[in-house]
C-alpha cells in the first residue's frame, strides 16, 4: 500500500473490491464516458466488477497485469491505475492506464500515482519500458505523462474504440533501465 497524500492510498485490487468499484464507476460514468469504451449496464454492477477483480488477481499471479485502486480514507475507490499487457523477455514492457474520480481532479493524484507505478515497474517488475496512450484532446493526461518524464513517440491512427468510435491516440513511453 502506497500513501499518495493525507487522504489517499494506492493498492493492488483485492477480493471484495467489486462493490466499491461498481460505485466508483457509476459515480464517474459521465466523467469517464469521453475517455473509455462504451460500457454495458452490467459493467456497473458489483457482480460484474467482482468477476473482473478475480481476473485482476489472476493476472497478478501470472505476471500479466497489475491493477491498482486509489482508495480514499473513507474507504471508497477514487480511481484506477494499471500496468497492463506486461511482456517479459527481450521486450520487458507494459502499458500504463489510469483514471481519477472527477471530484478528485487537480490534486496531483494522477502524477503521484503514475510516479509510484513507474517505481513499481522498475523496482518490482524489472521492466525496461512503460507505454501510455492518450486521446489527442486529453491534454490533462498528456501533461501528467510529460511531468513523469514520458516522451511522445508518435501518433496511432484509430488506435482504440473509445466512446463508440475508433479514435486516434498519441503514444508515449518512458524508458526505465
């Protein structure tokens, strides 16, 4: 568990997080809609989220992914930060993703969380590289990545299906070792 500020910790997803994740996603449904895939109504249920928690835990066990939650002192989940698609061997790389609760923006949580995930990727996973992608108009996320010493490496046309459309993304990377 990593303390990001006086009110928030970052920790790996754990059993029982399904209901708080469902609440967090439901609360932030409108806030996240422009940045995420279209979600089914079932996605916002505790049952669906708990099944996803099981997959997150299996991914940690296999070394494929490490999903974290940002938890406030009231016990509610206020964001997610993930290292996905972890590849070992000659590549030693992962994809970074994150979101912060709409009521917690502009507090430096994303920047501090990204810094902790980079430290985890380097020190605990011995990764060489972490990649992140942002929509072209997601200037706030681009600012977080640049502050964390990510370098822009290019444009990926129609990279992800976001908000019902194939959308172009800017790609960033940080070389760790």
